[in-house]
């Protein structure tokens, strides 16, 4: 596999990318690209691009400032909406209570279930989204 590499003009805001402290997140300005300050994760073991190893080494040497501590990301967790549905059997129960049906004719009245709705996490921009409290509500 051929190695691809970009010239690094400058980099800033180094931060450990993981708890093991073996990768560093930075904002990088690459010479051949029009965009300034692209997010990039540098690794000393990246065999595909030289600039990744270069950025990691320079960051370790303090060329881009002090490396900020790793901040764990808030992970997505499933959330469920509990509900009780009135089923056709509920109507049968009414008929049972009125004496129109017998106990032997009725098996289920209510169907209780917990329905998977998706994943949620606290919003990182809680000021504009109320902490994600209304996610999924239309």
C-alpha cells in the first residue's frame, strides 16, 4: 500500500483522543487543502500516512501546546416508552362485567408492553435543545 501524506502548515488544540493516551485529536491546517482547521486524530502507529505520525510526535513534544486531558464522550443509551394499550380483549372484559360473557371466555384484557423508541443522550448544546429532552417528539 502506498503511503499518502499531506504537508502540515500548522496545528492547534491537542487533546488525548482516548483514555489509553495513544491517539491525539487536533485541529490541523494541511497545505494542499482549501479548508482551514480540519479535525484530525493523530496516531504514532498509523502506517498509511506520514503526517499522522508527524503530528503525534510534534504534539507529544509540545509543539502545539499542552495536550488536554481526555474527555469521555457521552454514549448513546436506549430509551423506551412504556404504554398500556386497550385491546379488543378490553371490550370483551366490559361484556364480561355486564354479564354477557363468562370468565372462561376471557383470557386477556390488557396488553402491557415496553416499546423500543431509539437511543438518546444528553445534548452537548443543551442551551439550544433543552438537553435533548424533546428528542423524538414531533
